């Protein structure tokens, strides 16, 4: 019992700041949705839903800068090599800025392609295009912050990421009120607020990094930092995470696009429900961050018993959190719906789909936890393969067969997609546990 208590203290030391900071992300989305949902025209909310889906596809596609850095830093620290852990940060930061420059240069191409694929109705197209075009200016801040947050989490430090995210989101909310409500800039104002807030967050991340490294951050061999072969190897090792994340974001973008085809009110209701579900995902990801750091460090040190103990205890707390969230959604859903929108047609759709909101936290919780195990141990190939299989063999076929059920069929496909990810990742976890594959990388 004493051993459990000691590990639980470490888990919660990492998890609670991560939960608090992660929850602030969908809360920001809920504030955006709440402000735009109370405007006279639902097109602004729909435009932000489409524009945000495109930006999420883009920015989260590069989230390997966070996940890959966390895993490599955790394993390096577990192996007793803090200098190499710092080198991983510097390489990730250089790569982040190079990718941001490329994204900004090519943004007319990918934005036009993305809008063509999502094919929003004519009234939404210019609003979504304008929103995304403004948001792209934050690419350097977003990608550089990914790398720095990954380094913090690899050290088991989620307090700085908490400060970064909460500050970013509070600034964003304040600017939303000023630009959307005060100046009447609608969806463009929401985009401007996000860009300014993300640069504030990046500045705070740099300050926190300087505080953690101290006045003498250690020696750095320039040849190790600037040699191009290290970056091709880095991109190769992160290709699994990239494909996995792009597939996940494609699933979200597909969900948004199919909702849009069912009508503007359905698109708006789905956007609000998805923000509430993101609240679940980001909250439970606090335990995923804990298992990334703790299990990754134990795997790097070759500590089998410590590795499995960390996974089991993080799994226990993740399960408890999922049950509590489902109960909260069951009890509080109607006040939440009333808070989020005053549009009667959108409220009716929310009410008719309320049970999906209760079910999904329980279905998706194993996926969040196991993602953390695979990220922390840098075993990313299985993450890619299970994501592809779940999308192509479960999500799309179920959606196709359930189209006569309308929006309920879309939610069924999305729910089974999340369940398939958890089951397939668990099978991979069992295989690696039986073979000892978690401890092969030294």
C-alpha cells in the first residue's frame, strides 16, 4: 500500500497540472462556441468549426514535435543522460521553426485543398477561409511551443505546461470578448484572438525553459545540432507519429464535413458536443502524460517492475476519471446545453444526441492511456498501424452502413472508431509485454 501511495503521489504530481491545463483547451473552445453561438447567425460558429478542423489537422499533424520529444527525453533521462535530453529539445525546436516556415509559405495551397475537400456551403466558405488564413500566422509559436512542452513533460514537469496553456487560453478568452463582442469582428475576431494568445504562450514557454535550464544550460556540440543527417533521422523516427496523428485528424475533419452535409444546425450541434468530448480527452490525457514520463523513464532504465507498476496505477486513475466524467455529463448536460447556445434548433439536436456524450468517455479512456504508454517508450509504429486499421476497417465502413440513421449513424461510427483504437492498442501492448519489447531500445 505504501508503494502504491508513493507512486500515486508522483502520478498526481504530473497529472493534476496537466489535467488543469488540458481542460483549459476545450474550455477555450467552449467559450469561443458560446460567444459565437449567441450571435444572430449560426454561420460564424460553423465557419469556426470548419476553420478550426483545418488548423487542427495542420498543427496537430506536427504534434510529433511534442510527443516524440517527450518520449526521447524521458528515455534519455531514464538512461542517465541529461545532456542528450537537452539536445533532443534543441533539434526539435530547429525542426519546428523550419516546418513553420514551410507551412506559412505553402498555406494558399493546403488551405485551398482543405476547403475543397470539406466543401462547405457557399455561405460558410469565405468565413472559414478568412478564419484559417488569419490563424496561420501563429505557426512558429505553436510548433516551437510543442517542442518545449514535450521537453517539460519528458522531465515529469507539467506545471510549466499548465502555466503556458492557462495563460494562453485566458488571454484568448479576454481577446475574444474584446474582438468578437466589443468590436464585432465575429469569426475573424476569434482567429485574431487565438494568434495573439499563442505568441504570448510561446514567450512564456521560453521564459520557463530558461528558468529550468538555469544560467548554464550545459555544453552543446554544434556539429550534433546542425548536421542534416540528424534531422532526416528525426523525421524518419517521427513518421509513425505523423501518420498516426494525420489519420486521427482526418477522422475529426471527416466527422465535421459529414455533419455539415446534414445541415447548419447539425454542424453547430456536433461542434458543441465535440468540444465537450474534447474536455474528456484533454482531462484524461493528464494520466497519459504521467504514464509517458514514468513508464518512459522506467523503460529507459530497464526497470520492468517499475514500468508495469506505473502503467497499472495510471490505468486505475484514468478509469476512475472516465467514470466520473460520464456521470457529470449525465447530470449536467442540460444546463451545459443552455449555456452553450440559445438557438432552439441546435438545442434540440443536442438533446437528441445526449447519450453519446455519456458513453464516449468510457469507450475512449483506454485509448488515451495506452497512447501515453506507447509515446513514452517511443514504440510508435504500433500506434500508426492501429490508428490506420481503426479508421479504415471500422470508422469508414460503419459510417457508410449507418448513413440511413443520419447524425446518430455518424456518432456511432465515431464511437466504435475510438473503441477499436483501444482494443487494438491493448493487443499490441500484450504482445510487447510478452516479448519484452518495451526494453529493447537502449
